[in-house]
């Protein structure tokens, strides 16, 4: 029996030592952060406010980029000129391609109205050149109307030979002056 008693006694001692060590373990106390004062709260950036500012900044950047692209498209629209042969208001294949691109711009920007200016070189009488410039402007307008652009968005004016872009008495200068130009209203 002594063996059983020793075993039982050992078991009781081991159990009490385990219970004592577990129950006397040092408890870790977590300190809760002290509440911030009002001035500290106002200095701490609000995460949602920062995210809102970032979203607004992205929106502003996107709008600026769109505005720059819109202005560039408008400048390209105005700067691309339709040229004509001598004493003609017929549109060349190249002129028709340019006008197809201009029609795309006008479809995309439905609020835009334009004036088509007809111009001539200096040869011919003033009256003849005014009439030829008008035929050129109307030719361009009619082509755009055929592409689906409403005619009330297109005005025409003829300047004849009054506004040359090239000064000279040679074919190269005259060719530059036989043109139709666009002005965004």
C-alpha cells in the first residue's frame, strides 16, 4: 500500500503545484488609451475627410484633363483648312476626309455651332470672288448636312479675296488662299 499512497500523495502534490502556479500567474493589464482632448482631435486628420479630398482631387484632375482634350480638339477642328482647286467649289477626296473628321467632332459636341468662311485668291473681280467664296462655304455646309449635322448649327460667310493667309503672286500663295475655314461660335 505504501506504493499506492506514495503515488496518490505525489499526484496530489503535483496537482496542487499546477493549480498554484496557474492561479498565481501574473495578469497582464492593458492600458486603455487616454481620451484625446478637443485640440488633439481637431489636429488628427479624419480618414474619411482625407479620402474625400483625394476623390475630389482625382475628379478635378479628370475634369482638367477632359477640358484640355476638349480645347485641343476644338483647336484641331478650327486649324484644319479645306483647300480648293482654282475657280472651283468642288470638294477633293482629302477635303471630304477632313470634313468627315469635322462631322465627328460636331456630333460629339452637339452644342457647338460654327461659321464656315469661304475664301479665294486675288485673281478675279471682287464680286466674282465673293460669289465663289460663298459657293465654297455652302459646298462645305451641304456636305456636313449630308453627314447628319443640323443646318442650323452651320453658318456661312464669304470673304472673297479680302483675308488672304499667304501674300504672294505665285501659285503656292494662291493655293493657300483658296480655302474654307471654320470658326467656332
